[in-house]
């Protein structure tokens, strides 16, 4: 397995065809085909089904695609580490998708402007993927929904974001009870525990009309009207300020839960003064930004 094979597989998946992947990589289609077949031969699996007119990942290909992406980042990181001058002035930060829009991105941008000699890479992923990245050294630090619970990793609680019920103005005109709400179409994101258990306890008969996995998409659906949905107030705050969304007043049997947000890094990364500075900056400024709403 080599870097060309990994980048080729990722290009095929990104563009959806061998031909477009070849164009993007500036190689022939036969080269793309040969690289994919060689990798499949080495792994002993098929990455895509080839019985249809469009490429569909096999179950094995689906499981491996996330690893291919991590491997690609690791290759790039190895070249950075080989150049000590680069790695000392380079920062790689990861975050769950929803927290970029909660204020972390502007916060990092302000820090970057005051440190023009530092180069940055920002990566989006799920919490478990981000923790793996910190553990592997791919990421210097990450914003996650889970703390690090193992030797060599360090985490700190940045914020606890209260989950609220929201909708477009006039979607729900008056306050509601949990018995009223199941009559409304629900756009649903599973925010994980403790939200999942709370929702099941409060609304065991409320079936989501549409389920999504990202806060920006949920905001767009809610703003279009006709739906209500749960999300942390801090993530909804910009849309509320613009008048796109309003909080729906209701009276649950138990208060809506809090969503914890953590900053995670490794002792190895924090040994670099630059990363320690970023860690300090985020732990001081992050709680105020992430707790808004």
C-alpha cells in the first residue's frame, strides 16, 4: 500500500467515477484502475461494487474509507514531521462539525491573525474519529463531545450547552406541553447522551419526520418552516439573532439536558510551546464563546 493508491481511492470516492478521478489526479484512467486493483489485491477485498452503472461501496469499502482518509492525513503529517521547521510552526485542529459554527472558527481566526508565521489545518470529524486523530498524532488538539479517558491524553470541559426546542417564527404560536408536541413534524438530530435517553423518556411516541446528522442542515430545515427540532442554544444563536428561528416554550417533565463540549490534546503535542499556547487560549476564551445562547 502506498500514498498514490490511497489518494487514488479517495479521489474515485470523491468524484464518483474513475474517469473524473483520473482527470483530477492528472493521470490516465488505466493508471487509476491499476492502482485501485492493486490495492484491492493487497487487501483481499473489493472496494466498490461494479455490477451497476454507478460506483457503490461494498461493506468492506465503507468500513475502510474512513481509514483511508486517516492514512492520507498520516502520510501528509509524516512529511511535515520530517521537516522540523514546518512542524514547529504548524497547527492541526479538529472539531465536530457543529462546533465550528458556534464560535470556535472566529476564535481561532483571531488567534491566527496575531500569529502570522503559523500555518494551520482545520479538520472536521465525529468525536471518536477526532480522539483517534489526537491519539495518533494526526491532530494537535480537537473539540469533541467526549473527554479523553486514557493515558497520554488530556481533556478539559469547555462548555455545557443547554439543548432547546426551536422552530421558525409562528411554527408554534403558543407554549406547548409534551403531549402537544408530537402533533408537529419533528426534524431530529441525535445529540447523543444524555439527550437520547431524555428524549425517549419525554416523547416515546414522537417519531421524527426527518433525521439529519449536522446542525447547519437542521437549521435550514427548521428555518424553512413547518418543523420543530432540538439543538443546543449556542448553535442556534446566530439564526435566532437573524430572526430565522425562535425558541419554542414548552414544559417538559424533566429539564432539557446539557451537551458537554471538550478540548482534547495529547501530552506529546502539549510539550510543544506553540500547542500549549493554543490550548491556553482556547481554555480561556472558549467557554464564553461556546456557552452563548
